């Protein structure tokens, strides 16, 4: 069965850290492909901070072009907004019954996973691969150890901490640099 890791994000903008992480997942043979799922509106973020869907989609497609195993996925663009992972998964499960999906997320997202709509259903169905974000260590020392411990205690077979390149950049930093007229070309694919 084909293994696909879903990398959800606003990708506002996509940067070299995103690409390096996805390529690391492929190199470690965690998945056969990594699908970059463009989220039009994450319910935990302000929509006003987002570039247009068209601009983000174009930049993401361009960044992934020619990179084997990295796939642009626009499924959330046709779903109701804001985007909920469970809705996306149900759509993908129906459309691709022969693919086993997992989710790739940062430690900061794992901390808040219990707040996601139908998080128990997601955890019962999908392996979650967690990578460290800036300021976190790969292992138990993440943003809120109690929240992670509770999730890991309830679904220990589903949560997998992974080693991945930790590039100290974020889309927020890049947008700020762009607003100040700084060169960000070294940070973007």
C-alpha cells in the first residue's frame, strides 16, 4: 500500500525549511510521497494575514516542481472554510482508498492537537510524525510537556518523533523581512 505523508500548511510562503523537512521524510522512508496540502484558512490563524490562495498555490507548485516525491495537493481549496483536518482526511480517504495517509506536523501543532476537531478520530486513523520546531528538542522536551504526554499516553502507537533538519526560519519571519525590503532569496526554494 502506498504511504503518503500529508504536510498541511498555509505555506505563506513555502520556504527551504519546508522542502528540507519533506525530503528528509522521503530519505528516511517514512513515506513514498509527501503531499503539501495548501490550507486556505487554518482555524487557528487570522485569515487577514494570508496571501491569496492563488499566490500561495502558484509559489508552492513552483517550489515543488521537479522534486520527486513532493506533491502539491489542493483538496482543501474546494472544501468549506475554515479548513479542518478531519474533513480533508475524509475526502482523501474516499478518493484514495488504496493509500495509507499519515500526518507530518511540528511539535507546536502536537501541543494543540487535542483542540482539533475530531482529534481522537484523526489519531485512531493516522500516524503522526512530529518534527522539532525552533526552540524545541527532538524528544519529550517540546512546548508543553503535559499536553504531549497526555496525547502520547492515549495514542502511543500513533505519535512518532522524528529527526529532521532544523532550519531556524519561519514564514512569519520571511514575510517580515519582505515587508522591510530585505533579500529573502536564500530562504526560498
